[in-house]
């Protein structure tokens, strides 16, 4: 075998566990971040698709740090296989390092997301995967690997790894501050919900930016590795020109701040009526309609005929124009991570008991004291009675032992006092 052929051979003189350790770390990070959602009663493709970029919050810093370790170990001039002088065929060397490392890390990232995708295929009731959104997450991982590798090449030491980790963790923090950096940082400050679609224009821009970062970082690393001797001016000019591309894209993305989500105007719905109340949910929440009716109907039945709430609508139907929701529409928040029986009956009963007016009238009040004479306390007690939850009815609740017919008559008689949170001015039923 000639010398030239030996030089051109792939070079990975590191132990087998060098790619295995970060692969396991990335797998654990992603699985721990999505494990709870695997047991949800149903899934939403908006959430699952977004996890492809949301899970980069910790996975990307870990990938960047280990890529810096690999570069520091494989390209340092102190290594016998990385001589300080002479042409080193930068691009082939970078390719031989990044391709196997990238394949292992991206593969472990996908493996960690596979269980969530599998349960979503089975349990999702509407829509399908957003492939572009998913791609943006994979490009985020790729960018972290190449930039981390470049940092290791420039530092010529594996000890630079913590800097690479902190740099990408800082990007995660930027993404969590709001919409400003959403076009260039794959981690969003909120997860999209059913009825929301990540802005396609923004996602395309993010993909282009992350792809540019990946390519430019690899090219700059190749140029640096091509010669360890002093570089000619032309080489620095090329490096500066390459670096200017992602920098310009980053400035453009941060300065424009596009809308985070696109909101379909007329999402598909499924409706039913019970005791004069119309219940409507997004098609993706169709399996929850019966449970919603079962949870809220006792409060409306206890209240009797009323005009305060005529409709109960899923928030996923109202994203496009939330300010146009009529006062007679009660909005419920359905999420696979929350049970309907937990808070929604309380909120519905609270509206019927005038809690909205009480919150505005007495903003300093936090919670209520059952049996108290303050109008806020009486509204809380009335809401607990309407909720029909034995656990919410304390012994001190003045409505606890009042029969339903008497309560209905009393509520009808004092509907104005209930609406204005003025129950301290009326006599309680007995």
C-alpha cells in the first residue's frame, strides 16, 4: 500500500465508545423528554412534529460538546496522525469524521423520538406529520454537530467541549424568551397545540438557515484543517465570505420576527347538544366530546334553565379569532396531557357562579374561605355546589344541604347579584 493511499484512508483512531457514549446520552435525553407523553390517552400530530425540534434543547448542546471532543482528539497537531504542517486534504478528513459521528447522533435522536411517533400513528385522531417541522429539528442537531466540531478544530483541544455545550444551551435560552429568535433557533418557547400550524414560511427559513450553518461550519473546518502553516490572505477571505452567509440569514431572521403559527379559519369540528347546551370540539378531540359532556352537564343540570352559557366550545376551534368569542360561549381547554374531569367542571361552575365578576371586582383575593360572608367566598361556595363534586363541598359551605329545587329558585331570584358578585347583600337559602 503506497503512502498516498495510506493518507487517503478514513481516519478514526478513537475507541469504539467515543460515538457510543453520546449516542446513549442523546437517546436518554430524548426519551426522558417525551416519556410522559407516551401514556396520554390520545395524541396530536402538532405536538409530536414539534418535538423533533423541541427536544434539541438539551440534545443539541450535548451533540455540540461531543463533536468538539472528537475534533479536539482527532485534529490536534499534537497527534501523530494530525501533523502540524503539510497539506491534510481538509474536506476528506472532515467528511470522514463528521459522517459517522453525525449518522450515530442523528440516528440516536430519531430512535429516541420513535416511540412517540409510533403512539401518535396509533392514537392521533386528526392530521398527519409535518415533515418540514420535523426536518428543522434534524437540521438543528446537524448544525450543532458541525459547529461543535469546528469549535474543537479551532481550539485544537477536547477541553473546549464545555464552551460548545454552553454556547448551544445559550441558544436554547434565547429560543425560550419569545418569538424573536424562532426563525433561527429550533427551540420554541411554547409547544403548538391542535388548531395551530407552525408558520410554513418561518419553518422553511429556519431549515435554510440551519442547513447553511451546517454546510458553512463544515467548509470552514475543512479550510482550517487543509494547512496548519500560516494561511494566505485568500484563505481568510474565503472563510469570511462563507461565514457571512449564515450571519446575514441570522440577522434577517431575528429582525423580521414572523408569526409563529398559522391559524386555520374554519377547523373541522364535531358537535352534540345536551339540555340546551351546544358542545363542539375540534375533530382531533372527537373522542373527548362524550367525556366533556359528562363532566360539565351536572353543573348545567344543577343550575337549571339559564342564558349565561349557551355553548361550550373547544379552544382549538377558536385560535383564529379568540376576541370574537361571544360571552355566552364557554371555552374549554382540551389537551392530551390534562384530564377533562380535573379543572373544566370547576371553571364552568365558576362562570355560572359569577367568579369572572368576582375576580375583576376583588383582584386581591386569592382563593376563598368556605362559609365566609365575603361575596367572593359565597361565589366560591356556590361554584362548589354547582360543580357537584363532594370533595369540593366543605361542611362549612352554606349550600351543602340545600335541595336542588330550592337552590335553582334562589339562583334564579338572585341572578343579578350572582352576575355582579354581590351575594353578600342577599339572604342565603335554607
